[in-house]
C-alpha cells in the first residue's frame, strides 16, 4: 500500500497547504505592524499616482508653459493667500517654464519603473546564478561566486558610474548598470537559502522518489528558499531608486526633458537659495518613496522571521 509520504500528489498538496498557511500567517503579522502598514499605504498611493499620472497632472511635464508665468516662479495656491493675478501652480515653475507639480507626478512613474525594472532583472539573474551555485556546488559554485565577489569588491555607485561611462549616459543604460551591480547581493542571499534548504528531509525524499534535478531545484527548493529574497528585493527597490537618482543627478542617468526626480535635483542644484522649491519637492518625493519601501521591507523581515513566529 502506498503511504502518504510516498504519494507525490499528496506531498504536493501538503506542501501547497503549508505554503498557503504560511503566507496567511505572514500577512496577518505584517498588518499588525503599524510601520509596515504605513509603508504599504504610501506605496499604494504612489502606485496609483504613477498609473493615473496623465489624469492627475494638470499640465504636460515636458512642454513649456505659455502665458503669464515667470521662470522659477514660487509655489502659488490661491486658497492660501496667493495673489489672484498670479498663475496657480502648486509647486511652482522650473527653470524651463514647466509646471513642477506635473513633473513630480510623472516622475513617480519613472522612479517606480526604475525600481521594479532593475530589481526584477537583478532578481532573475541573481536567483538563477545563486540557485545553481548552491545546488550544484563544486567548481561551478566557485566560478560563479568568485566572479560575483569581484563585483562586490567595488562600491556599487562607482561601479554603476563606470558601466554607464562605457555604455553612454541614458535611462536604459543606467537601469542596466544598477541591475548589474545589484546581482551579487541577490545571488548570495538565494545561495545561502538553497544551501540550507537542500539538506532538509523532504528534499532527500524527493530524490529517493526519483525526482530530477530540475524538479527538485525549481519546484522543491526555490519556493521554500525564496522568502529572504522578498525582503531583500523590497529594500533593494529603495536602493535602486536612490542610485538612479544619484546617476541622474550626476548627468549619467535620465536625460532632459525626462521628468526624473534625480535629474530635477541635478538641473536646479545651483538654485538652492534663490528657488528652494525646485530642490525641495524632488528631494521630498525621493525621501517619501524610499521611506515607504524601507518601512514595508522592515515589516516583511519581521513578519517572515521564524524566530518571531509562535
């Protein structure tokens, strides 16, 4: 008679039930943390702003305004006492006669795309390299990990600048550079998780039942080893947005007239005292976005920590 542990279908159903129960408990723990809830709410608002940027923004973020507007005009809201004869712009006018509020709104879409695209690419490549290194071991692991260690030997921002200097300035090249320098971190996390997971009893049982290496790695090990990667990815998006802003600030990232927050800071950095709103609002947008991902990442780390589970 076939026992429960010898039945692959029963084994799959058991693992699926345990996984779903784990995520249910994790979500409950996550939403019990006020900081994580605040981060999730801010992130949800940012995502909605990015999706509906064309509807929310009152002006085109690239086109120059015509009419009675002044260059680097200060923020003006009539309800707060702004003179009626002055044009109404919530965050003022930049140095090229464009509405800063509209550019900040559209910059949300650009920055979120940067964060998700770079981290997504880095996770895919890093997970494959780290999983293969941890599962196969031997000289394959040595070649992969020593190559990644070389990348880790350089400061990430300096290495990204060097890559962009070779490829040429631009948003796409900046995304590629940030993704490349982020790969080692994800590869090391998933390798460590695979090394600990592949020694568990149910992995040995799968081998005994004749499961192939591909099935064991991608259907047994990775789904149970990917938890630390989720936390790393959430925090990594914040880092990617900061690095992209730094590259754009230095002129290596998004090029004018793309509404990217780092490029806005770099273009108006000399106007800190004469027109502080041109520096304050992009910097505030970057800070709020990074804070949201950090709060959510810290909450996920606590919710997924097995030492805190009952």
